[in-house]
């Protein structure tokens, strides 16, 4: 199963990056298959340092902002226990991983990651449709170059009621910044 979450990775020079990532999870989080696009910061960092920390989260504002590079500042972090890296201070569970195998033959690379340490910071808040809708919208925002404008706008129209009906201010704001980001991509074009 693919679990959407946040991945922290670090460059050889020590620069921290936070990116939404959806690895395939094997077993009960014994190992992960990460598939970072070549050219992304996550990809370069994993090639350089072969370590990362994957986080199961329930808040979606960081996912939304990180997806469109609008993290004004890095979220608070603490030093990881086993790998050279950082753990997000606000997460439910975290998984420190070491990259054991890398296949870069496709645009979307494949990196096998062995979980070497795990921990929990707080319980998962609960399922919420608005939060899931924001995750979907964040994925759309990162795929404006791959999907048609009509597809993206139809998907946003489908997702918007769940945000309006079941979300709080955090989900409303996150959905709005993703919509703005997508609209800005199409400035100058007429609607499909
Ligand atoms: C929920 C979610 C899951 C994502 N999963 C992946 C993934 O598995 N691989 C990938 O390359 N990008 C994925 N993305 C897109 C990246 O997060 C996005 O392209 C990001 O800008 C790349 O970040 P980086 O350059 O900071 O590494 C995902 C985005 C979202 C919102």
C-alpha cells in the first residue's frame, strides 16, 4: 500500500529538505519503496546521503505548502536517533530509513529503503474528508504539467465540497493556496 506522508532528507552539505512523498510500504513498515523523480531535491539528497526520515502525519498544511515550495520556514525538527537526519516535531509516527538499493533507469527512480528506527510522537487525530481532499489537491498541484487543465479543474470542483463541509480553517487555507497555485499556472490561458 502507498502511504502519503512527509519525507525529510539532508544534502551532503547538511541542508534539510521537507517534501510530501508517497512510498509503497512493505509489511508493517519494515521497508519502503521510495520513488522520487530525478531532478527533485529529495532525489539528490538520497543519492548523496542514502538516509531519510518518513513521517506519518495527520495535518495537511505542511503537505500543501511543501508540495508547491511555499514552506516559508522549515517546520520544527529534532535530531533523528539512528540516521543522520531530522524528525519533524509534529508528526504521528516516524521511520528512519537507509537506502539499500537505487534504480535510476526511469524518470521516477526507485529506491529501496530499510527502516532502521521508528518512533511515535502523538496519536493520529482521525480520518477527515477535507484533509484527504487537500492531499488530493496537493498531488494535482504537483502534476499541472502532466494532467490537462480540464481534468484538474474537474477534480478540484469534486474535492471542494468536502473541504467546505468537513474542514476547519487549516484545511480551508491549505486548499485555497493550492487552488491559487494551480490558477496561477494557467494565467493567460482561457478556461478549458
Ligand atoms: C501526497 C503527495 C505525494 C507525493 N509523492 C511523491 C513521490 O512519491 N515521488 C515524487 O517524486 N514526488 C512526489 N510528490 C511530489 C513532490 O512532493 C513534489 O514534486 C516536490 O516538489 C518535490 O520536492 P523536492 O524537490 O523538495 O524533493 C508527492 C506530492 C504529494 C502532495
